[in-house]
C-alpha cells in the first residue's frame, strides 16, 4: 500500500478487527470496460465512459466501502503501444499501478478471441506484478455468441493463466457480485483509509472536466476525441447553482471548427449533455460555459501536458 494521509488516523479506529482493505489495480486494453466496471461497483459515476478506446487518461481512485471492507480501485489508462507523449504518460501510469496493488484485476473482452494485444498485456503483467495475484474478468459476456462461449473463455484463460476467472458484464452487472466477493476475500486485513461516504479522491473540478471530455468522446469522430483536452478554469458553488467555465483544447484549427460545429451545434450538444450529468451529480442547477482553443500538438509536448494537469516527470519535460 502507498502512504496514507496521517490525518486520517482517526478513521482507522472505527473499523472492526476483521476489516479488510487494499488496492485493486484494474488493467486491460483500451475500451475493455474498466471504467464501466468501477462505476458499476461503486453505484455511481466517477470515471468517463465511451465506446472509444483510451477514454481514461489518468489514474483515478474509486473507493468502495462496506461494513467490513474498503477497496481502493485504481482505474488505469488502457495498456497499449504509445505513439506520442500522452500515450507514454498513460502507459507509464498504468504500469505503476501494478506495483502498488494488493490484487490485479485484468479485464479482457470475451466477445472476441485473444490476440497479440492481449498477449502484450500478459507479458507486461508477468514483468511487473511480482507475487501479486491476478484475477481475470471476462467482460462483455452480454454480447458473447453462445456458440463461441466455451472456446473463447478457454482461450482467454489459457492466455492469462489467472488465479481465478469470472465471466461478467460490467454493463448489465451479471457476475459482478461474485467477482467482488472474491476481490474482498483476497485483500489483507487492514483499516479504513477514507471516510465511508467518499467514493473518489478527485474533486468536482476534475469530475467536471472528465464529464465534458466524455461527451467529446461520445459525439465526435476520428482524431477529435483523442486530440481534445479539457481544463476547468473556474468552478464556483453558489447557494442555488454551480457555475463552471471550461476550455476545450485541440491541436489544430481544423479540429476547432469540427468541435464547435456548424452554428455552434456540436459544442452546444456537448455542453447540454455534460450539464445534465453534472446537475445530477451536484444536485444543483449548473451553468456551464465552454470555449474551444487551439494548443498546437499538445499531446507531443511534455510541458503543455504538465500545464493541462498530466504530471509528467521532470526529466520528460
């Protein structure tokens, strides 16, 4: 376990002697359903979800608390072969999560047979995990053809050779309870590190930015979703409303035009959808103002990535 804020010592005393706690690193290829699974277990949304790969860019902590357990789920960026500084950052953070974990939860898309990309991740796990147990969640069982089920399940298990495997659907919840019970059983005995009502270590500014970026991922195509970064430059909580101002950065003028859309149609749609989600989260009326700016080639520039909140190491700048 990583270091915990000593100010939380008072929380530790409240837990029973048989209390379990620990970190679970959730890893897998892009778009395999990691964020969807964590949101499902927590019972609310803390991570951006879209059908497109590489939705998660930073390590996010999801906190599940029961009467006798607290699980710190690390939602990692998808492991892949990076093509730019942002990709290198994402893979580095995913790999570092493996070293902190008490249990590694590997997700595979069971609706497809394993391929070289899955083998690459297994090789990475073998190199980094040490003695940490690996549980395999065979996700997307809801779209798995019945006549391929036995063959695909067996092939994925043979590729990973996990401590245990579970057939699940993060989307519908099928099989998730059994997986959760096994995760709990494998955690060490330990204290509660966060208050029971807390579900994430990130603040609402971060969640607002991720909510906006999720809508970009959902409603734009080709290079736009991956070339867009979101910065919240103002977040004010007033008695009867929340006022948020955000900047969407893209890499080229042509991308800016597409993101704004004809007559502002695209940015209006993104803003409307994000506002509705944020109102549900904050339980207030939300006023959301969005602007689009060009920050040329930010994904290839470590200094620009640092400015946008990606904690790039000093020697990479």
